[in-house]
C-alpha cells in the first residue's frame, strides 16, 4: 500500500515538473506564404528560436544597429530627479555570441546627457554614434564611449522652413561618403540628408502620391473649388517613410506606412533616388485581411534589415509578423506573430540580420529574440540566393529539398524549372513552371520544346500529309468519273441549319429571310448557346497554359454560366421589354433565338483559341488578341443586324433601343443587388430575434 502511494506521488511530481518546464519552440507554427491566387498557404517554419535573451539590463529598448562584430542596442532609462519626459540614452553592446560586452550612457562631460525620446541609433565606420532624439528635435553625435560631440537640430534651409510641421527625427544612418540620412516623422518629401557639419543637402528618395479612386475624385473636385475651400480641404500627400537600412553597396532600403494599393511599401533606392526593386507592381504585406471589429487593419512595416545575401527582412507591427523578401522584393515567407511564447512578440520595435541569424527587439518584454534558419529555411535561402545569381543548375539540389519538405512552396518549382531548362530538359521545365504558375517561363520552355518536337516529327508528319493529299486526289478523280457519287448533307428537313449558317456570313439578308420564311429553330438556338457555354469552359480548362492559368480547383463553372447564358438571357428580356416602347415586332422567343444564333462566331473563336493557345507562345499571342477582336466584332454585328431585322427598326432606332436595353440591364442588376441585401438583413434580423428568444427562454423573461 505504501509503495502504491509513493508511486502515485512520484508520478504526480514528474507530471507537474514536466508541465512546469517551458517548451522550447522550434518555430511559431504560424508560417505561411501566398500562392498565385493570393491565398495564404501554410509552410514549415523557416526559422526557429535560437535564444531569447532577457538579461541585458534593458528597460525600454527602441532601436539597434550592427557595426562589425558588435550589436549596439539603444535603451532608454529615466534620470533620477528629472521629469518623466527627460531620460538617458543607455547603450548595450553585445558580441557575435550574444554575450554582453559592455554598457554605457551618453555623457556630456560629467553629466548625463538628457534626451526626450531617443528612437534611433547608428554607428558609422569611424565609430561615431548617432542618436535620433525625436521629441528633442535633434540628432546627437557621440564617440564610441558615449561622450557628447555635437548635435543637429532642424536644418536651416528654405525648403525646411516652408514646412509648418515640427521636426521629429526618428531614425538616422550614414553612408560610406559620410552623408547623414535622417528620417523625419510627417516628412512626405523624402529623407533629409546632411553633411558632417549638419548642413542641409536636400531630400532623398521622395515618394509619389499613390493614384487611387479617392485621390482621382479629389483631384477632379479641386478644379471646381474656391480658394477658401482649397485651404480647408485635406491635402493629397505621399505616404511617409517609417524606417530604413543600408547595404554594403550603398542602396538605401526604406519601408512606408500602409497605402491604398499596398504597393512599394518596401523600396530599394539607388543614388539617383529611384526605386530599383523588380517587384513594384505586386502588393507587399498581407493580402485580403478580414476587418477587425469593422475596421480594416492593414500591414504596417516599421523596421527593415538587409543581410549579406541581399535578403530583405521587414517587421509588421500591426500583427507582429516578420516578412522576408528576396533581393528583388518577392515574398519568401511570413512567420512570427502576437503572443507570449517563443517566436512571438508583444511590442517589437526593430529587426536586424546578422549572417543567417535574425534578431527581433521587443520593447514590452525588454528582450532580444534570436532566430536561426531551420533546414527548410536554409534550403529556401540557398535556393533563392543561387537562383538570383543565375546559378540555376547549382540551385537544383536545395530546391529539390524544399519541394520534398513542402510541396506547395511554388518558388521551388520555379527554381527547379530553371535548372531543368538550363539542362535542356524542356519538358520537365514546362511541368515545373506549370506547377509554379509561371506562364512566362513556361512559354519560353514550350518554345524550345516545340522546336525540338517539330524537328523530330518533320519526316513522319510530311509522310502523313503526302498520303492525305494522294487520297484526296484519288477521291476527286473517282468523283469526276462518276465512280463515287456525291451526297448532299441534309441536317434537317426544313433546312433551318442551312439558314443559320447563311446568317453567319450574310447577317443582314439572312435574318430578314429567316423571319419571313420562319426558318428559325429553338432547338438550334439551344444547341448554339450550349456550345458557346461549353467552349468557354474548354478555354478555361483546356486552353494553353501560356495564356490561361486556370485549374479545376480554382475554376467556378457557375460564374461562366452566368456570364455567358445569364448575360444573354438578361439582355433578351430587357430588349423585349424595351421593344414595347420602340414598337418592335419581335416576340420574346424570337429575340432569344436570334441572339443565340449570333453566338456562332464566338463558338468558332473558342474552338480555335483552345487549339492555337496550345501551340503558340506568349510572343505569338498577339495573333490570338486580333482573332478575338475580329470574332467579337463579328458576333456584335450579327446581334445588331438580328435585332434590326427582327424588330424592323431603322439603324438609329436600333442603336437607341440597344442603349436603353443596356441601361435596363444595369437597373435590373441594381434592384437584384438591393433585394439580395434586403434579404440578408431580414434573415439576420430573424436570426437575432430567434437567438434572443432562446436566451429569454433559458434565463427567463
């Protein structure tokens, strides 16, 4: 009995001890990337927590920078006896092994130098320390031991004095030429540049206004406003920068706050103040975030770092996530998040890259979290690095490893496809490019594959062609001699199909004859509209990948049905209703049949598109565009003459009737939308009433 009690106590102690031991997180478990349809796809963690350092004597850190083999952390501490808005700049220095080397405070002789809100630190190659004191409206210089050297307030310049806003420097850095770059809050004209004496040199990397619907509307309204109204209206200004970094080549990397289109939130600026990132048209940050409490919360980048290989790491303080991009600005993965466990953050303020390691400074916890790449993350980095250098064959091995570990990481297929392309395995390259959704690369590989196939198949194809020509010649000779009798194809007894084909090439005469002779058929009309719908589906599912990137998984056949059949049906109904006002002669059935006949050109177009898109490359795709324009115009002309012949309109009345028909369609769609919205609100009301009634029944009235 005693042994059983001791055994139970021992098990309880072991269980309690196990539960109390903090679990070491290999990663955050929240890593993802976006696919070609902008859907977030879960991936293995690219980084794991290497260490969380909380014994650096930090109080409220705000920024950090790397110089050589040392990491400098800017920390703020209150000064005894001073007011709350006065503080000291406490600098903590850490070595490459993340051990504390030393710590010191900015001093002005024997006294502690007083700051108001130090937010940025930088150490140049001459070991001069720069501190951006936001609320102190200055940039402070000190030697490597923290002894005060100089400070720069708001530069004296006509450009600076024109601004009515306060001077709030938040970040600072220098380049190899000694130019000082100061990021100023609420400064939309760009980064302020100074020389070593603090003289104003100009603005660097000015932003442009993002043209959106609201901006365009405001620009139009401003043309009709008085001077007093223009003074009161809100100015249209570019989005300001939030942070920056510099690489060994002298490029300045900047982050911007959230914009309407979320483009160019990360910029790589050269010496001419131009953004040279390849990815300028795609959205940065998270895509399609759901509103929180009815408020849209977009990604807001507040810190940026660039490592030795050119990978760009940015910190999002909206959701406390880390985004890592390639040197060209293409997303690699997202990880991190809000929380208290390893790998998540409470209030991150800065991120830095040190070799392959990433460091995130958390102001709330006063900790430094160090990440190191996982096997998956290391393979992705290696593959992307070799791929960016054009070493496609060398990148094959890491990309194969990435694909093995995560089959939905699309960049791996692109890398493998490029490697196979360089090895002249064009068929394998096409397969991988298709899996990656890379249409441009697929088209290039297909062009090479098509050339090889044509060379290999030339002889057998020519033999088949010559045989067919010989057979046709023999058949023609036999027909001329009367040995073979010619049979006339009759599709139906009344010749209605013949009339349909006649309208295809002679729409004006054909539709008039078809009306007078009653040579139209509802069955044929249904066949034509069905073929129009089916061939449209064939384009989506069987069109060449160089032009159509649709799969069975992301294709919705209902939308195609509504766009094809639904649009024509709505037009038919609206046109028939309008015909009563314009004294049209056509009946509803006839309008439907005539317009279904008018879809014949697009049926031919769709079939040709499916065939040609599978044998043409993107460079030859202009032929498909011209073909679409021709057949679309053909269909519209057939519809135009069909309505004119059916309703017995003149040309002017026919055009006016069609315009009114389109307006009636828009009105009908608007009413349907209102009714749908009304039904949604009504059912929501019923649900609320039911929930409230059930609650009252449970708790009592």
